[in-house]
């Protein structure tokens, strides 16, 4: 798939921790900023920490339940379990910097 889509980016901004069971990433996006196109190869949990409004822009090849453009308010402390397979871009459509933790679960 990477050949068809081009080079895929990381699932978040910075890898904070990794062991044999999990990878923990942080995602930081300034207002108007978007991350790279990426694929979620693992089930993961998103924990929103700060920001006001985010969007997910799915690629047509996505296998995520979030397969249409979606905008939503950010609620600090809110979390989501998301199964693997999503191919998307995260976009900060709000007026505040966005911050989340993304925890990938290894098999």
C-alpha cells in the first residue's frame, strides 16, 4: 500500500515509549496544521489532552470505522479505542494547539 499511496508518515508527532507490549506517542498540532498521511497498523487508544476541535481526513483505502471526513470538539480526558486499519490525516481545525497521547497495542 505504501507504494500506491507514497511514503506514509508516523501515526503521531513523537514516540515517547516502546516495549514489547505497547508504543506510546504524542501528537501535537498547531491550529491549521495537519499530520502526514499514515496507516494505523495496530489497535490503539487515543487520549485527548488539549485543544478545541479536530478533524480526521480518511484516505479512500481506509479500513477504519471512521471512513468519512469527521470534525469533532476536543474534550480533554476523553479517550477512544480504535481498531487497526485506518489510513488518514489528522487536522487541527480549531483555534487552540492540539495535544493527545496515542497508545498502540502490540499483539
